[in-house]
C-alpha cells in the first residue's frame, strides 16, 4: 500500500460491489480519504456510508431522492447533489482511484468522465465495455487512464496473464458457476420465478447480474469484456462450468502450462487486489481450505438450454453495434422479467429477436452508442409489450 492516504471515489456505493468496496475502505480507514459516493435512489444507505467514511460529496442519480439525501446529510458538512450531471461531477472530482460499480449502461457516462480525467478505474460495470467497448477503450488509451479488472474472472486472468509476452498465450478460460438453473431442463426453466433466478448458489450479488448468471448471459457479457480488456479474439476466450466457484480464471500458455487463480467466492478479494494494486491490500474473505472443498468439478455449458451464451458470442463476432444491441435488449428484458412481465425464457428470446431487428450498424462516436442503445431498448420494449 502507498504511504500517503489515497483519495478514492465509489460509483454505485450502495450496490453489492459498492458495499463490498465500502466494507474494505472501512477496514483500511487510515489509508484512504473518501472523495465521492453515488447511488441511484438509496439515499438513506448512501448518507450512512458517506458519514461513516467522512466522504466530501454524495450524489443520487434520481432527483426525486435529493430531498431525502439532503435531509440525511444535514449538518454533516458533506455536499449532496442529484441527477446525471452530479454523477459525472462525482466521477470528475479529484481521486487516485475510482470504483466503477454502477449496474448497466447507465454507468457509461460517469465512468467515461473518470476515464477522461486519466484516473485509475477499478472496473466492475461490465455493461459499459459490452455497450461501448472499442470506443471506450480508445478513450482509455487517449487519456492515459488505467482499468483494473474487478469482475472475479477477469481479475483472476489479470493475475495470471503475462502482459509482457502475450505471444506465449494460447487462450484464457473464464469459469462459470452455472447459476441456479444448471441442472434444470429447458421446460422447467419456463416457469422459473425472479426469486428463484436471483438465488445464486455461490455468489451474493445484485438482482440484474444474478439473473444474467441464471441465463448465462453474464458469461456472454464477460467474454465480450475479456475481449476488450485482454485484446483477445472470441476463439481464444473459453468458458467452463465449475459449480464450486473456486477457480475463477485460467491462462493457457503455448507450452501447455496453465496458470489458474483460486479463492473463496467473495468479491472483497478481487476488489482488494484492485484497491491495493500494485501491492496487495488485506481482505477478510474466508481462506481457501481445499480439503474442506473436497472436489473441483467441471462441465461444458449446454448451448441449447442457455442460448444467451451463443448470442453474446455471435454479437462479438458480428462486431459493429451488435454488442450494444445485445446489452440494451438484455437489460430491458431482465428488468421486465424481474417485474414479472415476461417469463425467464423470454429474456434470451427477446435479445435474439431484437438483434434480428437491429443487427447493429457502424459506431463512429459515443453518440452513436447512446442512439443505438436507445433504439434497442425501444425495440425490446415493443417485443415485451407484445409478449405480455
Ligand atoms: P447492484 O444492483 O447491487 O448495485 C448497483 C449500484 O448502481 C447501486 O449503487 C445502485 O444504486 C446504482 N445504480 C443503479 N441504477 C443506476 C442508474 N440508473 N444510475 C446510477 N446509478 C445506478 O449491482 P451490483 O453491485 O451487483 O453490480 C454492479 C456492477 O458490477 C454490474 O455491472 C455487475 O455486472 C458488476 N459485477 C457485480 C458483481 C457482484 O458480485 N455483484 C461481480 C462482478 C461484476 P441504488 O442502490 O440506489 O439502486
């Protein structure tokens, strides 16, 4: 760890990633100064976190929650703000390290703002890279920003990946728990409820990523994320189901050596690695006891029961705007499923149909990304309305 307190901001501090980050920051209270925290609507938790950490600035995305935030922060000396511009301000305030922990493409604008300030960005918000990958990475390079992968699989690969001799790397493998429906038949999944879909067997996460894990879209999004982070084509990014979630990622070298990263399934470990980088910060995660785990098992994902994985690969191969459409349609469909407006199998079906209607198109600028994202959400919403 550095010898002066580092200034840190957390976008999405009230979420699952955000709360794990705040937990670590509380444990390392003397090593960090907290600049800004943000949420969407959870003003009460945001204010509590801001006061506990002595943050300088707290912002909610939804202006309707501003009065509650202002009231909860009254007398604390912490500045309160709301709206999209306030999230951008939170991202632009001076910080040595920023957690990008918002869920969905809603995180694009503030995360991009941090990138344009040349920040070190601990990167969890994978939808940003799926939606705007090539253009986003261009901004990272242009502004000298640094992305530290936080997604457990990408964090694992990062720790095993020889960036100085990438010609020796044959492929990487992202592991996948298989989600709560790993052993369900296609027909059984037809009646799956939101409560069953978010009951992940090994990880505790936000609702959206939990549903993505149940459809395996999460692994598809991660393939696209890995493509951008590690500059590898789809053919060099493998996935394997590993129900115990102990091995998080593997790198296969051309001499046949395979380097794997292991750890208990607790996001505080990858977040701590990003927080301590280039050193290591202590994390309280349960230490791995292989004898207690007993068995590590592996199987291939079933493309028939989990079509989302195929759709994501096809979108990556198609390039242009297809991943933008894939992500926007998926966010819209997952939201509708969580509100019980469509069934579980309708999620992937909606994404597939939206991709047929809007196969992509060239993305020359970030405005093109925003426009295509909006068009894909509208197309998916029409399909969903027709289903309902
Ligand atoms: P959560 O739903 O738990 O939290 C999301 C956070 O973003 C909350 O702070 C939420 O605020 C805020 N937020 C939601 N919508 C908006 C919006 N429109 N504008 C601004 N802020 C918003 O998500 P997770 O923490 O599970 O996931 C965050 C990201 O990290 C996702 O991209 C996910 O894929 C990725 N990730 C998550 C992992 C995990 O273990 N959870 C593992 C690996 C990656 P509020 O609380 O007010 O709603």
